[in-house]
C-alpha cells in the first residue's frame, strides 16, 4: 500500500474507533503505530505524547502529526493529521444535527454513560502502562507524586508541569552522572560511561585497521 494511503487509513481508523481522545487513544495508537506498522517504538510514541502535551492543539492530533512527519516529513504529517481528524469532523456534524432531537432519550443517555465507562478503562490502562514504563526508581516516584499533586490541585499548568519534569530529569541525570559515571537513563553496561568510551575506542581502532 502507498505510504500516504497507509498513513491516512491507519489514523482514520484510530480517529474513528477511539472515544475520549488523549490517553484513551494510546492503546490503539500503540497497536497500530508500534506493533502493526513499526513506525515508532513505544518509547518514541510516549515521547511524541509528551511533546504533544506541551504544544498547542489536541494531543492525539499532535501525535499523529509527529508520526506522519517521521515517515514522510511535511507531506506525511499533513496526511496523518487529516486522517485522524476526518472521522471526528464527520461524527461531530452528525451528532450536532441529531443530538438536539435525541439527547434526552433514555437510550442515548445510557449509551453515553456506557461509553464514558469504557473511556475510563482505556485511560486507566494507558496510565498504568505509562507508570510502569516511566517510573523506575525512587526519583521517578518522587517526581510522579510532586507533579500529580501540582496538577491535581491546579497549582501548575499541565504544559509547565511537563517542562518542569523534563528539567528535573535532566538535572537528576547530570548529578548521577557526575557522582557515579553512569547514565541512569541507559540500560545495562551501556550506562557506564567509561565502558562506553572504551567500546567506542575499540570499534574505531578496529575500523582503522580494516
């Protein structure tokens, strides 16, 4: 399939079959973008989400734009964005034309109540998975608690909380790096800076000999 058609159709399905937007879309985004299409890793998808939270606009749309751009630059970003917003535009127009007539019907109210519950479950699943992936040590737990309190009580705007968390992560990484010589964000032996330098030196010398 043509990459542009693939981008449009993939994000069209995501926009059509997910309710609630934002985190509610993350499970389907992961399935389509990470598992099926391999357009991004899960960590990259989470990074797109974090950046999308800090930028103007709807987070799901911003994420689609980032993924599209990673595949085909500006043209890919436009196609992916069009794909994810197209279902919403059509559905909103239909709902707006019908809701005034049927909004008070018991069956409609019960349907909406059921949808809200399903959205809560999807968001809860996404949050639990993000927590397990992102909160890995004591620093992460402390930062999680601080950001949770600040945002829950509206003491800090969401975008500023994300920026502050990023700054705290950078500062923590630099402190640990200076004290231990290991990068806390790296996994395994690659976190040891000295071993990494030795590995790079060995690779360079082998390349020169070749």
